[in-house]
């Protein structure tokens, strides 16, 4: 199978790291993958980026090559090109302008799909990346499908039309499927297929007794409002001194959280790790340098909440117990004892949950084992890709 795999920026920049396991599993199964980022900008941040780069078709949103390819498609198939343009029309002026901006690259992508003899086009994000893929499919005749995440569903840039044109509309959680249906996506097109992660070859062994004193809680999350860092910091103030908090990531609210830590006198118990590469993060789990992973995510309303955080899935795959909040798709992941759920914006509940793990290592190990089992059953890249391939085969 020949697959065009459309991203926002991957393999460039720090984002979309959660897509690498899917791409790598596709390649392992013999699928010829060409990754096409809509915006190929930024450095190669993650080690996986280098292995994907040779299979990447990197072209700016607007370039002479894109414009030449678009013109060729326009001259070769004017009726199809006009029909593709009509698909992008919407009374929402902001969406219309964004869609028109990707139209030339959509035509160019259609030319690439035809000349490379692609069997299928799959796109992540239901906003303008999907607009581009929809154009490419319309002019090339190559079937397409999309994966919607969360904010792109809230954006609602021609969601219904895209779902009608695509073979299927993949949602990554029960919550996001409900959001898509509320916005007009036909039920027969919407399906739930989680993002998958690469499972470690074996679960992490327990740390030898006495290897390190204390108890480390890690929060691997960008410093943005939705992640609710301040509630986790407030929870730490309630907890006893041996419990430390490590914060991995960057973001617009980092300075504010640093000020809060200083104001509460917690500088000696909080470490700001900065940006960690994917491999650096996984090494913390592999080497058992953290005891617990906590995400204090909050629901901001209007659909602005978590999907199913890959950060939690990865920790669980290494047998690290996790604590998070009843927001977005998180309860779907942490059901059946796979982790502990607390209300959002509740430092006291967070502190109580963390303290229970600190006091009872056997309990922590049991929750960690159940979390690992949960990920193995429904969130492994191997299972997810197998289901994707079956869906794509039915599209052709």
C-alpha cells in the first residue's frame, strides 16, 4: 500500500510527537509512507524525526513548485479543480480565507498523489490540513480519511462536508466523537480509534529498596491554562516534604507558575526540567526516576478540554501509576482502576490521591500494573494500525 500521511508540521518542530508510533508501525508492516507536512517549519527536535525525514515530502505552503503544480492540475483538470474549490466555500469568512490559503497546495498534493500512485490519503487534524487533503482527493480521485483530535472539532471548519467526502472520520475518544456528532458529522462516518503508543519491550522492574529516598511526581505538560499546573502546585503545598514535583515542558504560563512556586516557598521541592525530548522523557520512566505521573488538567468550557493525553498513556505503558482529572477523554483512559481520577480545580483531592500512593507502595504497583494492562489492550500502536489498515483497504 502507498499512503500519503498528512500532518501539520511533523517531522519538523516539537509538536505531533504522538504520531511517530503510528508512522513507524505502518512502515514496519511494509506500507510505503510519504509524510507531507502542511507547514514544514522548525528544527528536527525529536530523534524519530531523522528516521522519518527520508520519507518526507517537504514543500512550503506557498512556493514556486507548489504554484506550478497547482497550475498544472488546474489546466489538466479544470472541472475537478473548480469542484474542489467549491468544496471549500463557507459563509464563515475566517474559515473561507484559511481554506483558500491551502487550496494551491491541495492541488499540488493531488498532483503528487496521482504521480506517486498513492492508494490512500490520511490526514491528521480536521481544520485546514483536512481542507488541503479534501482538495487533493477531489482532483486526484485518491480516497482519503481523517483523524480529528479536539480543538479542530471545536473549530468546526466544514466538519460535516469533510466527513461526507472522506471514507471515514476517526475520533480519538468517546468524548471527541460526541463533540463531532453534535457538530453535524454523520454517525455512519464517525468511529472511535484511539491514538496508539509504542509499548516498551518489557515492563519496568521495581526500583531496588533504598536506591533513592523521597517520592517524585512528574507532570509532563506544556504550561498552558488547560493543563492546570497551579492546582498541582497548590496540592504540593499540602503534601509532606519528601514528595517532590518535577515539571517538564515550556509554555506561556511558565513564568507565572515559577512565581507561584516561589510565593509558596516551594522552590526546594519543585524542579523545572524545561523541554524534554521524547527519548529523554521515556528514559525517566525506563530508569524509574519518577514514582507517579500527574496531570491536573481543567475543563475550560466550549470543548476546551483534554482528549486522551498521550503523556498518561506513555507513563502507564511503563507501569508508572497516574493521577488525573475527570475532564475530556481522560476518564475513558483511566477506567477500571487503570489510574486515579479526581475533580478538576481541586488541590485537596489531588493531594489526597498523591498521598495515598506515597503511603502505600503496593497500591502504587497494583495501579501501575493495571494501567499497563489497559494500554496494552486498547492503546498500542500495533492494534491501532491493524484496524487502520483494515479500514483503508475497504476504502480502495
